[in-house]
C-alpha cells in the first residue's frame, strides 16, 4: 500500500509517498480502506515543528476490510470513521474500535471526516464556555473546519451576536453564510463590542486580543494546539476566566458523553441544522499541497485527501 511520510522538519515539501506492507489488524483493531482523510492543523504543525519524523496520523473514513480478534460491533463492509495515531495518510489504516464509529446511511466518507472530529471539538469548546441563550460569542479561526462548526453551534444555541475572527476579510461571506453577524480581522485594532465568550482555536499571539475582547465576567476557551500565554492582569480587570479544552480527554474519560455528542451531531447533520464545509478534495499524492493550503490559511473549511 501507499502512505505519506515525512523525514525531516521544515514544511510540506518534506512529505513523500512510499510503498509499505499492508498492516494486519491486532486485538480490537479494524483495517480500513480509506476513502477520505482529513487534514488538520495539529498534523500540519507536527510536520513543521515536530522532532520525531515518521508516518502521519489523523482523521480517516472508509470501508472495513478486515477485523482483528475481540472486535465487537464492527464487520467487514462497514463504513466507519475514526482517529488513527499512525498511518492516517495511507491507502489502508488500522483503527482501534474504541476510536471508531459507524457512518450513518446517507452520509459519505468525506462528510464523516469533515463532520465528526471537528464538529465534536466545536461542540465541546462551546460547552466548556457555558454560553447562555442571549449571550454573545466570538470564534477565532472561524473559517477553519472547527471554527465553521463553532459559528453554527453558537447560532443554533441562541447567541444573540456571533462574531467571526479571520485572517482575511475575503472569508467574510463564507462565515456570514454560516451564521456570523460580524466579521473582524486578527490585526484589527478592536474586535468590536466585548463578548461574553471567546472560543479560540488559534492560540499564540492571538490570546492577548482574545482576552481583551471579553466583557466583564467573560470566558475564554482555549482549544488550539498553538500554545501561548495569558496576561493574568487582563483577566483580573475583567473578572474573566480561561478554560482549556481537549477533546481527547472527553473521549478517554467520558466515553458516554463523547458518544452522545457524536450521535447528536449526526442527528443535526441529518436535520440540516449543521453542515460540514469542504474546501477541496485532493489525491493522497498531493498531501504537500494540502498542508500548504492550511499553512497559508487559504482554506474555507476542510481539506480532504482521497486515496
């Protein structure tokens, strides 16, 4: 089978395709023939900044072609989606059944990688911010896959004002169509009237403006892999708070909640109240181009690789 690997740090130009043996599923594992692979910012950052070259993990969706011992609830021929910790950028991927779920009838593999993981992160970040109906919400990276869901979720949950923060106002029409009332650029001197909740998917230097955008008693949810630091004095003068959110902790420690959120997400998809946004689909051999789109912040929604 073919898979994408990187051998040194520095950017998408170090990605290359190699031929490797087809893996055999172990205990509790599914072997999936990938039909869609989601490209995420954490994976792009791993290539750019990581210290351990190797195969790339990520979000995948496809058809089960073999199952390992002790697998329950899955069979050959099932369309599934899940998170792979290795060989995600490949024609065939091993998924552990605990990290896998069925794709409902009527949805495609591309729908699944554009919807499940990103939609769950957006839902979880929203829950961590505890916004009440009638409050205002600001979403950074609003044109990303997670950001697009966060904008939709804030609107559906009763926010009276949804502000989308983006890198370029060329993305304004896209985020307004998702439900944003206002659009601001990261480098604007002001992000408008203060908001009750900020959902930050960028981190780094953007944490400062994100805190300053909070109203009295406001809440910032940091769910980015971008790191950064917060000025405690800025929190003090606003009586504001910061909460970190990681979806992996929910999946690991609260599997029932994770499953309920996932089922509700699919129900919302079927009802048409949330919709995944796919920027483009590219061949597996174009993984470097896919990473370049993410790094340039040129995408409106999900970038998907199709083996």
